[in-house]
C-alpha cells in the first residue's frame, strides 16, 4: 500500500470516507457456509475412559440454556436484507463542498484549528479528577481574612448584579478600596439564581475597573477555563494584558479556538501557537495578518516580537514607533513584556490622558518597567490602595540601592532613609516633612503619597510634647498603614480640638464617647474648604456611635452635615447592615464611594458607610475610612 501524500488531515478525511464505503454490506449468499476446515465440523468421539473409583454423588447441575442466535443473523435459507432496504449514504451538496478547506489550507492549520474543524476539540483542558466545582469561587477563604462564604448566597441576583455592574471605580477612599478588594476576592457561593461564572466575571470586572489586575487574574484562574463564558474571557484577557502576562491567556485562547475572530484574538492565537512549539505557523499567521492589515502595523510588529521570543520566528523584528500617535493597553503590555522601549512622548501623553489611571496602575505592578518610571506610578497605586505602605517602602529601598540612580525618586529615597535612621526625632520629622511637602508633580505625587511612605517611620517617633506640633501629620501617616494603636499613644499629647485629636477620636480602637464641646472647637478652627473636615468628623463620629443622637443634630447643623436625608442607596445599605451581611455592606459601601477625590464624597454617605460597617463587625475598616476622610477632606 503506498503512503498518503496529501497531508495528515487529508489522509484522515480520506480514511474516514473509506470507512463509510466499507461499512455498506454486499449481497448475501444463498445459504450459510461453514468457515471451519474439513474435519472440524463433526469432531471424532472421545474414547471411553477406563473404569475407576466411583466418586461421591453430587447435585446435578441445572441444564444450561442454549445461547440465542444473534438477532441480526438471517434465518437459514432466507436472504439478508434486500439492497433496496439499505439506507442510502448521506449526500454532500456543492455548497457544503465549496466550504471545505483546500489541501494547502489544511496543511497550514494548527493542531488546535484542525481539531476544531473536525469537531475533536475537547471542552475541557483539565482531567475530570482535577476539575474544580463552582459551588464556591474566590481566592480568600474566611480563615484567611475573607468574608463569609454564604454572605451573598441568599441575596437577590438582581441586586448583586446591579451593585457590581454599577461599581466602575475608582474609589475616593484608599481604605474603602482595600475593603472592596477584600470583599471581591473572598470565596463565595453564588447568589441564588445567578450563574457562578457570571458572578465571577462581574467581580473580575470590578477588580479590573479598580486597577486590581493581579487580583482579577487570580480570581478568573479559580474557575476552570472550560467553564468560561464570553464575559469571563473578556475580563480575563483584560487582566492578562494589564499585567503583561500575555502567555497566561493561552489556555483559553487555544481551548476556545475560533470562538472570536477579532484582530486581538487572531494575534493572540499566533502568539500562543509560537509558545506551543508551532513557530512557523505563528510566523505565517502574523505575516498574513500584516498583509491583510487587520490591525495597525505597530500592534502586529509587537506581536511578532513577542512570538519570536518563544525561540523561533521573528525574534529579531524591528519595532518602529514612527507615526504612532497613542499608546493602547495592547501596545503598553507587549512592549513591556518584550522589553521594548516606548517613546517618552507617547508615555507622557498616556500618563496625562483620560486613561492615565490605567497606565499608572499597570506600570506600578509591572517589574519590567524601569524603576525610575515606576516610582511615580507606585505613588498613585498606593494612594488608590493597590499598593501597601510596606510595598512602597520596598520600592524606594530599591531606588536607594541603585548606585547609578538619580532624579526625584533617588532624592525621595534618601529622605526616606533619613526618616528611619536619623539619630534624633527632630531630624527624622524634618525628613518626613520633606516627603510630605516637598516638590511634587501635580497629580502624580502629593502629600498623601508621602504620608503612606512614612507610616512606619512615623510610628517610631515617641509621643512627646517636643513633637506635638507634628502630631497631626504623624498620626495621619500612621493611620495610612492601619497603625491605630501606635497613633493612640498620642492621645494625651495632642491638643484638644486639633487635627491630631480628631484623628484619634475616630481611629482609637478603645475610643469612647466624645465631648461635643471639643468637636465644636475643631469646627471653629477648621480652615478646610467648605468646612469639609468638620462635616466628615461629625459624620464619622455619628456612624461610629461616639456622639449622642442629640449632639448629632446640633453638630450637624454647625458643620453643615445633613445626615437625615434618605435615598434608595441609604435604605439599602441600612437594611443590609440590619441583616448583618458584611459582604453586601462592603459592596454597597464601594458603590457609594466612587469618585476621583474626596470633594465628591458627602457626609451623608460617610455616615451610612461607617454606621453600616460598624454594625456588621467591620468597625476597624469604618474607623480607618472615617479618619482618612478627615485627614484628606
């Protein structure tokens, strides 16, 4: 038999057609014919054995029933089914034949594409024994600090869907951001009547909107790829691209195959083929994409560079930014992934444009971004709540360790070191003031980023009258890292009615009722715009239950805080708190804290957020949010 020269796929299809032809029966013979050799039909009788000892009698076995003849066998003397009764072979129309790929096209298909064409692609890429149930999805169990697993299981699906769909970020409060991230990452059973995959996709979408790309990536990875729907796939791709983890998307790209046909999906398929060892096919696909101009030239060149990094193909592709007018998430991701320098003019425009928050937060978590470029982005990420105080200190420590470092980041790193290691508190506080009030780029580095950076250094300053003048800033700095007990050591040092006093009154874990006269002193000394700090102080104290209801009315009138107005949101979060549901309260709090600055926050919202969080056992978060409001208001 000669070998097949049409290619593997063509041979497989030819073999399948041959199998169909072989299965058609021919005309039956007139009578059955024995297939045994002569002498096997009637074997010779067995010789009678010699008589021996007679065995003990045993029960006679039941007579066995002779096996029935197969139902498909024709009776003896009768012909098999007549040819006219045999079903006809299905016919293929000319239109169907015209849609079949040519031999050349078959040879160009990847293994995944061929499996998809022949209907052989599996639904799952994980063995049955390793697949995970969808009864609970999330990355933070209650034992790890997550919220209760059944917290949303009995809530109306329409309510949870509306809350998640309405939270589009960012949030005005850093501590509010941290709380909502915890709530979204917790391991939950899906709300009644909601598909668990839809629930996970909605949570991933909010995390992406908040700039929590690494958490969103971890959340989608908690669901087997074979269970993903289109919404989950879209959110997963957004997370993978934002983290410059393009290859991380390959399992779903290869499993879903031709589910999408947009330009980005086509380029991802080529990149994934390259990392699956099909470099020649990847190069062919990207060359075809370039010829057909399915995407701008720069996008395809970056894809070729990324595919070439797999070891074969276009690793030496030259990327030319000439004529490129803007950065997109795709370009930002692939350029950082392959170490391709992005022109400064494009980066500056991206960091100052409408989508600046996205690029800043993506740059802050991308290790391949040059450290001098990453530090201002990390400041923004820390202000939002994406990075912790300790993570920010670690980054500036790396800046200080670079002997060739220079510029504003190096100067801040040197000041930070002085804030930690100077011999006396006066010098350390002076170094901190340089970080709080030093030269800053508008919108990139402000005093709040400096307060986050110095949180642990501030906690090392002993509470004393000699440092009382800086108490307000020191306490505000400590509270950015949740160091409420360190801040409380200043309660007998701060001047009553001062900023430091107000922050301790809100954040002290052992706090008690607050004297209304001291609140009036604070209101009288408040120089903030529209007395916003005073209104937030009254709202926070009322929500925490640290002033009486009578004082709430009088102090609210003096500060301009109207806490009696009702809205649909206030009624919903109050009801969720009444039912002791921390998960729903946290998500509703995030819904009510959306905005770019504290100027968009109202005392009414702050009051209901702190009151609801306190009622469901999240008082620590309530205290930090209230203190942050007064500090930044």
